[in-house]
């Protein structure tokens, strides 16, 4: 493979990786998630889970549905 072709290929791969990171992390904001807790999880009530889902939905412009429900 010619050095010029190899350079263009490497530049393309770097550009693709950078663009993917920028779109997913900076624009969509999916990389800024909290660290995983090591303690045992505490059971949450339905109202706490609904409020948490609403916050996530507002943050990422997503629609969440309750299980076995047609209402978002």
C-alpha cells in the first residue's frame, strides 16, 4: 500500500472515531453517566422510578412507557 493511501486511510479512521465521539457524547450526552455503585441496590417505589424516567426523558428527549400501558 502506498504511503499516501495509508495516510488518507488513517486520517479517515481518526476523523470517523472523533466524529462518533462528538455526536454520541457531546451532542446526545450519553457518555456523562454516573459511575456504577458497588453497594447493593435499594428497591425504589413506582413513583420514584417514574420521576427518574421523566428526568431522563427530559434530558435526552426520549419517551418512556410504563409496563403494560399505552400511556407515556
